[in-house]
C-alpha cells in the first residue's frame, strides 16, 4: 500500500535496492513493475528501456539532471530519503518538477514519515511510501497539515501574494 | 508594524494545531524522541539544563505593546516570571513543560507571535537593525523586506531540512547594525546609481567553530529578485553543503571549499531558471507590506527641549543616561531610547514579567506602542518625544532599566552559558557579574567609553565573542571553567574577527585580565580613540605582553579568592524561584 494522490492505494511496484554484493551491471532486475536505482538504469539501460513499465529512483546524493532527456521513459520516479532529516530530496524533487518539467508520478521512498509529507507534497511528490513500521492511515493525515502557504513551489507555483488579495493596513 | 491578515492568522492557527498534535503524539509515545526532536526544534523547543527551553521569535526585533504583555503573561503562567533576550533578538524561557505547549502556542498565535524556526537546521528568523525606520543614517528602511523574507522563509517546503542552521540578517543603515557580515546570508539594502533599491548580498559569514566574515556574492540584486536569488543560494547549499560532519555543515564551509567564484557561478546558473518567475516580488506586495511600516504620526516639535538641556546641566545621572542611552532620531524633537537590560546584578538580557508589562505601558505612553529588541540584548523605545525624556528616565530608573551603560564595558553581550545551556562548556553569566562588580565605577567606565565585551560559554559563539572588542570564550579544562580572551574584533561596517591573546584564564583572573587590557589602552590611547581602535593601531602584542606579565601575580593573588568564588556560585535550582540573576 502506498499513498497516491492523497489516497491509500494498492501498489504493484517493487523497489530494487542493491545488496552488498550486487553491482549495477550484474544485478538481475526482476520482471514486472520495478523501480530500479539510477546506477542500474544507467548500466542496463539497453535492456531496461525496452520494458513496458519501468521506474527509477534517485538517492539523495544523486542529481535530477542525470535523468534529463529520459523522463518520458519512466512510469514512476522515486527519490530515496536515507534519513528523514536529509533534505536533499526536496531540492531533487523541485528540480524534477520545476526545472525538468517531469509530469509523471514522483514518489518519496525510504525514511518517509507523516510529519515531513506536507513539505514533500509541496515540492512535487504525489506518491508516498511511508516507512513500513508506520500506520499509513496516520501518515495520510500529514498531507493536510496546512491550507495556506506563503511561497510558490512545485504544487502551486504562485506565492500567496499573487494568488489572493492580502490584508492591508487597517 | 506588520499585522496579520486572515491568511497569516490561518497559517499560525494551523501551525499551532500541527505542533500540538506532534506534542500529543510524543507524549503518547507514538513519536520517538529522534523523530520529535527535529520537529520541536523547528518550533523553538530545545531540551536544556532545566528541561525544555522555548525560544519565541521576535521577527526582526519588533514587538507591539500587546505582544510584550503576552510574553510577560507566558513568563508568569508557564515559567518562572522572567525571560532572557538573546543576541538574535528573540526571547527564551527555561522551565517550560511539554504539556503546556499547546496552550502557550495558542496564546502566542492570538498575539501574532510564534516560535517558528527559531532553532533547527532550517531558515532561521530574520534579524535586523534595531533602529530601522528612525536612524539618521538610514538608506532604506529594511523592515518591509524583512517581513517579506519572514513570510518567504516560513515553512519553506524545500529548505526545512538543511545541512545546518541558516541565518539571514538585513540592514538598511549607512552603518551596519545587524552584523550582516557574520550571517549565512547578510543583506545590505542599498540604492544603485539610478536610485533603485536592491541588496548587496554577503554569503558564508558566521561565527562558531570556524569564524568567517561573509564574502560579497552580488553587489546589487534588485529587490524584486531577492527571493529567487536567495532561493538559489539556499538550494545550492541544500544540495552540496556537507552532511557528514555537523562542524563543517554551515554554508561558510561550502563557500570556502568551492571558492566564491564557483559558488557564485552555481548560484547564478540556478537563478537563471527562476529569475523573473512567480517568486518575483511585485510592486503591489512591497507596497502592501511597506504600508505597515510608514513613519508614525510625528508631531512638529522643536529640535531641542529646554527642560532636557537644563536637567542635563544640573543632574549628572541624567546627563550620563542621555549620553549613553539616548540616540538621535531622524525626526526633529524625537529621540531613540535604549532600556538597558545590563543592570549590575542582573543576568545580561534578562527581564521580569513585571518589567515587561511596565515596558509595554511605557511604549504606549511614549513610543507609539512599539518595543524593539537589540542584538546586543537591550530594548528600544524608538520614537520618544524629547520633552518626555525626563519622565521616561525617571520611570525606567524606577524599573531598573535606566543603567547608563549602553555601549560601555558593563553592557556585556552574554549567552546563557552552562547555567542554562547544555552545549556550554563554561558559565558566562557569573563572569558578567564579576565584570560588573570589578568595574563598578561609572566615571571610570565613561572614561573608557565605547567598548564591546562579549562572553560566550562555548565555541558556538552565541554572544558573538569573535567580533567583541574584547571577546571571551568559555572553555572546559579538566572540569574547570577557563576563559580564552581575544581582542580587536569589531562589528559594523568595519567588521573583523578578534585575535586570541594566549592561553586561558580562570574565572577569577579574567576580570583582572580585562583591567590589564584597559590599563594599556588608557596609557596608549590617542584623544578620542576607542579601545578597539587602539588595538588596531598598536596590534595585539603590547596588550598581550602586559596581560601575561601581570598574570602570574594575578594568579597567585587570586588563587584563594577563586576557590571561594567558585563555591559561592553554586547554583541551587531546587529552589523553584531560583534564578542565577544576582
């Protein structure tokens, strides 16, 4: 189960993570809907790009720009949060959405917790795989913490001052 | 000053609800301390020596009388009747209970106050010039920009989990009164040749373990583009700042590692995509926000007040207060008044709930109902009629807020030290007390004149000791509080870092070391020269030699006294009303 577009849904995708002995070149990508690490995509792109459905994930120290030109090929792009306090994934998402114009599913994976999900949604994530030990129904609540935002971001490009008539001196 | 509209209010209410729920989940065990810690820090809640410490934001140092009363109320209801103003223009309380957080935050929100992002690895509160809007040397009033930056940085979704804290200061004065050179980003509001307003942007300044004065990344960013430009700086930092070592995680380390040219190149490459985009500030928005900061309805008054001049001649105490605590105002007939929170016997920056209430009332009577906090831990009534000065002096004297020591040696900038702070290596408040006791002769202090003494209890440098004319750093040497002394630091336009004079001193020796430094100054100074200018002219050497020549004698003489002193300062926190105010 994951959260997609603010709802809890079944998910047919699996995330491939490399084990210690795996190399991006040699790891066997199982059949079906698989989200592979960037390095595996880069190493095995000839085989993988023929698949009907393939996803890729970026770690927090990898660059969104690595996927430039390939964005159309993926049914899902995921960004991994090794630790919830590692905030690089927010800028990766921003670049994918705002800079590179990625329109498909953008999924947060890894140490994904309720209390970070609102900001994740703002920078462009529309799917979330909360950490396995957390209640996904509780996590879903995190997406509606705020109804007002000052700044523009990926979810709403316009800052508040361009969207509404703000209050003036009484 | 800025007032919330329905959107600000709504957002504030939603934040209270969010954090209250997080507190509830922490208390029920649903959230682990590891998960909760980062959330509470972004709400100004630290875990300190006495329990939870709450740091309430005073955005760019400006408060209404009503807000001051709310803070007084919180001090009374939820803490021990007093608070501590910090060097980042905030106020903190030290005995907060987690269970009280929802009630406290609701009260704050009702008064248009909050504790958002006053700690944690995020965009911190914006600090600014305490004389904004009233200083004679002001080029542009920075407050509208500070408020626009406050809103931009509040819950910025991309930058809530940065490698480390990120501090922005903004100054619009000819003289920099916001220490912009020692912030992650320092903004000087300036005008270009065409009279257009923009920002001179400094990046990578900061104190702490690796003190660095910021470097100019851009001489002129037009105000419309400030937010997109800052976003690009913070984005490059978010992506490339070090996350493997907290000591090397500030932006200054990244700027040093890349070099300013490369860092600038990356920022500008990023900015290309957003410059002119939706986050560009509109004329309308600037106008809307600026309307909250228009000059007050000043009366037409004579430039000088005869009564004030008369009392100044007749009463030395009043003359001292005028000289030290009253600054010129850009409107004739008005004055800027500093209320000293450095009365000998009180921990620097501390204020009681009763004093807060009294200050609120004074601000309503004499200064359009506004109060400011300085980054040197004093308060300001910025718009006082000169004809009210005598009355205000008498009233503030009765409150213990008229010590005529602004800018003098006893106007010590001081962090809470290990009496309150878990990070500290040494106590700083008792040392400030010792200095106040050692130098209790006002004539001597006035003769020494302008000098800044900054005492930090650890390398994190909350008291900005690197830029103190005399900077003192508390260190822990085998369980003993020791103090390292540096001289020659300065803030303002000529900002520079001080130089350590040598090995550290005991708590008892340190005031004597200061006395030695001042002896050399008095011997060597030119007419009208400040201590720090003498240090810059002569260099550190003569000061250093004199201090260490006398230090041995000092050590011998003070050894016994030091032991007695240490004993007398044992804290007794069991007393529910104990305060290390002395």
